[in-house]
């Protein structure tokens, strides 16, 4: 009886171990049809074993049983069984401790094995995906996959001469947690009113290696029917981690290495060809692994993007290749940006497109802080940028904003000196008013308002028709900036309340060796800016920045050259009476009896060069 029980238990253990080993060697992926019941059933068994590491527990009990029946090796087998029992218990304990309270479910068989890409979404399929935390549904959406295995884009009729835009990327571009009409590429097609056919080659968990493999294996050529004019790759720092095979969901992904002789990326197979990768990528090790960015191959990343660009240009010589990089100002993102620029890749930083993303991420994520994939609002902003600054960059139109609403502006909430509030911003028949006043509530001594344009502008004239009635001790500022942070570049006009006859023009560049370079030029006005409206104009090109007042040139600065796109910002601020004495000497003291202090803006006019 004891032997029978031993045999039964050993059989169960053997089946479990075999299932795991078969997956390690990719036998399931390569021999069993993905649409079969067998594949689905055993894949679920394997997923349970791998993601919870519970296969170690029955293994330990099996060793105990064998030790009981094999006296010669009893001590050794008993110790091994005890070791695996402790290890298994530790796995289960630590993984359960570290698990996020988020669960995502998909339709069965929504992906299948692919030698070209590692895995692909099932063709001609609707994947119903639900994500929830506890009893709260975070999203409940359906991903429509077309006959080519791409996320569906809006249908359109097009001739052989029609043009197209091709997107590559991961879940950010595929549209994790969003319905079909909210996905970034589809929003671009909607804004362009179907003038371009869109192809979305992105999918959840993909990286640079899937993009390059799709290009090299003619997947793009076989699917894209309309002439591609733009290729847009949306990259995130984790793509470097993925192309090195460190993500357990992509254990069969295409494997590239850098040839030391040619400095070109070469595919040597799939990650699953090296069975040890399957072992090191079990869930427990992934959760404990701390990746050192110095060991991550940014050079390989840059070479792969360069090769993708050059391969596409050979096939489509009239096309453009652009990268949208989720920068986040982290060290790995900075290294990626440098590598892209070194390889002459047109790179657009998401932190520049949406400068307040880091500060106000909850407004741009599906469900902050649990689900941080971009939401529809985010995609609208980025899609508008793509259309205006990539697709239509050569035919920009003049823009006149009379401030009948704030649809083209975002309200800023953070400032080091004042409490910035939406209540201090008003729209009337006369345009925009920003008001600074004493703050009666706890916090900073003064409250005011600030707005920033949703779009950035590049190489042209920006004119603001405004009246500045700010009081002594306050500063009214109109400035252009690429973004916040250590690499900010800024062009300013500052009106000091204690010197109403003077306006300060300045340029700040924080990008050279992380040192700030600033030039300031005070200009004496011949009028009182508080009495009537006047035109104040920024004008810049690749060689210089100039300021005009009422269409008359007053100053030009050519020691700092700025080629970034710049956002328009308007604010008014003051510092606390307890603040820096030197700063207060420059600004003057605020007399609260003279408050409120106001800026009035009639319109803003942008004219591209």
C-alpha cells in the first residue's frame, strides 16, 4: 500500500516537473496547436506553477517519499526535500506579500506563439479584458484584432496612391485598458480625418526587438498596403530590459546581439533557444532582481533603432522615422535619449509634449496610482502633437487665441512661491485675467494663477496683446519653456511691479554640462504698461531670439540658440515677506492694501516662420 501511494505521488510530481521542463524547452509552443484544448489547459497549469512557484512544494514531498523508500540515500534526499520545502514556502510567502492588489483577465487564447515576434495577438479576434482591484473595476474593454493581427483602426476607403502612418511600440501604443476609439494611433487618424491609413503594430509587452524583427521578416511589407510616409516608434525605458530578455512574459521573443566587428545588431534566434533564460525568469527571481542600468545595453538599443530606420528608408525612401520617448527624467531614459540623438534619430520627449505629466499624472492615467497606462485625454494631447509637429510640420497655420475659453491651455497648480489656483483665472468679454491676492487660508502667503499652452511652438513669432497692472513686490511673467527640470530652457519677459517703466528680457539654458547659462537685458519702456494694452512679441529662429514691442525690435540675443519647441506660459507671482532678502530687494515689498494685482491678456497670435 505504501509503495502504491508512493508511486501515485511520484507520478503526479513527475507530471508537474515535466510540464515545467517542457515549457522551458518550448515544446508546447512549437508542437501543440495554440488553438487546441490541450495547449490552453496545460498552459494554465504551467502559468499557475510558474507565477506562484508552488511546483517546489510537491517536489520536496516527493523527495521525502523517495527518501523513506530508499534507505541508502535517505539522509541526502531528506535534506534536499527539506531544502525545497523551505524554498517553496519562502517563494509562496514573499510572492504573496509582494503581489499588487490588481488582477487582469483576458479572453482565453488571446495570444499565440510566433517565431518572428515571440507571441502575437490572435487574428480576427476580440479580446475582452477586465482589470480590477478588490471589487472595483478599473477597466472593462474589448480589444478588436484584425485579420493581420493588428489592433483595428477606423475603416476607410483608400486608393493605391493613399498614404499611411505606421506605429510601433508596446501597451502604451496598443492601448492597454482603452477601447478601440481611444487608442493613440486611432486618435491620430481621427484628427487627420482619415487622410492617412493607420497601421498599429504595437502590442502589450513588445519592445524594440519586436519592431526590428517585424521589419526584417517583411511583416510590415506584407501588411501595409498604403504608401507609408511616417513611421512612429513609441519607446519606454523598459524596452531595453525587454530586448535583453529579462521579462518573463517574453521568453520566446526575438534575440538580438551587437556584432563587435560591424557594430550592427544581429538576430541569433529567440530567447527560448537558451533554456537557462526560462529558469532565471521565474516570477520569484524577477521580483527580486534589481537591474543595474550600467549593465543594460543602451548601445544595442540605439543600434537596433538605427537599423530599423535605415531598413525602412531603403524600402520607403520618402518616409520619415520618428521616436516618441517616455523620458520621465530617469537615468535610463536620459541614456536612451543620448543614444538616439547619437544615431541621428528624430526624437520627441513625452515630458516635453506633456510637461505636467510627472506633476499631474493622475489626470493622464487610466486609474492612478493602480493603473498608470495613458488614458484617452493623454492620447488626445499626444495625437495632436503628432499631427501638428510631425505630420503637418511643414504646413503650420497661424493661430489666434482670443481667450474666449481655456480649451488650448492647461491650468498650472505648482509654483515655488505662490499657491496657484484655478479660481485666480477668469475669462470675460475682455479676454483673460490672472489675479494675485493675499491668501487667507493656510499655506503660502499669496495666491495667483498660471496657464500653459497645450501645444508647443517652434521658430516663429508669438505676440501677446496685454496690459500689466501688477503691484510693487509682484512679478508678471510671460515665458516660453521646453519643460520643467534640470534641462529646462526658457525665454522670458518679466514685468516688475516696483519698476513699471522696465521690462526684463532673458534667456536661460540649463542643458550645457548641467550648468545654467543666463543672459538678462533690461529695457526701459516709454509708456506705462498698466494703462493700456500693447503688443509684446517673441521671435526666434535657429540662430537667434528677438523681442519686439509694438512691432519695433528692442533686443536680440544670439549667444544661446534654442531649437526646441516651446510652450507659452503666463503667470504672476510674489514671495513671502519672510523670504530671501536679496530677492525682495529686487522685487520690492508687497503692500497687501494695494492688492489684488492683475494681468490682462486680450489675445495671443502665433505666426510660424
